[in-house]
C-alpha cells in the first residue's frame, strides 16, 4: 500500500499490546481503519471531509495510528489474544483503496483469522477482488432507513455521489458475490426516520439475504447537527423488531399513522429467542464494538457482551413501554 500506516480502535490496540490500558469489555474483533483522509462528507461522521472534530475519532472511539508492519507482527499472537476476527473499516481514500486486496492477503496470512470488510458502495470488480483476497464477509452501510434520510445524511445533499438505489445495487451484488447472510448493512436509528422505515428495510434485507446491524445516532463534536440520540425505549423496541425479522417472524407489525411501532408480529411475544443476545451489538460473528455509540457508564444501546437476566428484563420492559403493550413478562427462553 502507498501509505504504510493504519489505525486501530483503541480497544484493539490494547488487546494486541500496542497500547497500555484495559477496557471492562474488550473487543472480540480486531478493528483496523484503512485510509488517511475520507473524501466523503457523511453528515454524522467524524471522518467526513467537512468535519471539524478530531481526525483520530470514529464515532466515540479513538483510533491511534500504527505502521502496518507493527500490526502484522502483533496479530500473529495466538488467537490475537482472544479476538476471533479482523474487520477493516475502509475510508473512501483513493490513495489507499487500490491496495486493499493486498492488505487483506497480508492480514489473512499473518493471522489465519476470518476477515470482514466494511466499505462504501463499490463496483463488482472491487467486491470480487476483496473476496478473492480472502475476505469472508462484506459490509456496505445504508445508514439511513429511507431514501429521504439517505440523501440528507450521505447522498446528494451533503455532496456525496451515492444514491439510495446505487447503495442497494452494490449491497445486492455483495450478496451475489459473497453469499446470502455473508453481506451486512448498518442502519443508524435517530436520523429522522420512522419505525416503519426501519422495519421495511429489515424485512427487505431479510428477504434478500442481508444481515442488519442497528446503531444509535451519536452526536459528535465537529459533525453536522442532526438532533439528539434516539430515545432508549424506542431503540429497545427496534432491537426486538430486528431480532424477529432476522429470524423470519415478519408478519403483523402494527404502526400508528405517523409510522410509530405499536405492535409486534403475531406470535412474536411467544417466540423463543435469547433476550440476553437480542440487545447486544449485532453484525458479523464475534463483533461487539464496545462503546461505539455509548459511554461505559451508560445508557448502553448495544451491549458488548451477554446481558444479565436483570438487564434483559429491564430492556424488555423498556421496549414494551415504548410500544404501549401491557405485557411485561419475558418471552420464553
């Protein structure tokens, strides 16, 4: 690659022994940022070309820089000190993206670990090159849950070249190239979308074989003002909706005229699923992204670990409160 330096999430650097310190919940995936400067201008992102905050931040996480040879040496350690996967977070940097397949091959050879790549919409040639280099999974974020939100936060209204339809085309190409449920997308909750918008995207993704990760909008210094973080009760309800849709129990969601979720699918309350997993960070296997959109002291939107029974019960009650359903007992485990 033309630039021999990469960035690690600070938790990854700690686990690999490249930075002193520890976290209460260490990452279970090694997160590596590829690229020096992003040419995109996404409204919510600290790496946007128009952002005025710290250039070493992505959401709430600090990403210190290291030489690639230091990272390659560190990930040779057995099981990467407990991390089971490498995830490359790719900025849209024309000086480094051409070298991405070579980097994937080097990381795969050094670590022996599965590799995921999170990247903006790219053409089929690059998708195939990423796959052939050894990446097992690919993530192409929609971020916005509707065409209007997408245009406003990462499309034409912020000076980016991306379109709602174009991102969907790239995402569905990723399914064809990597396989069903081997392509992921992200939706950020709290950008002006309705609950119906999010459920509609969840349902379409489930039918197309795309896994979905939810994140909460996190206001960050130096980015555009997009409002407050979403209400936690609402986020909990949408996490349950995500679990039900991804497990293909998708009929019967109820919404009010404004698109607010008011009822779960028929049988959803009696469906057996693990509530101690529903409210965790979801995405590729082994991904926990600790404290990406929350402080360790809370409130926690995406738990980086299994919840305790009390935490699961409280989260379930929050969701039921938002939906307006009287049932507060937990579904069967």
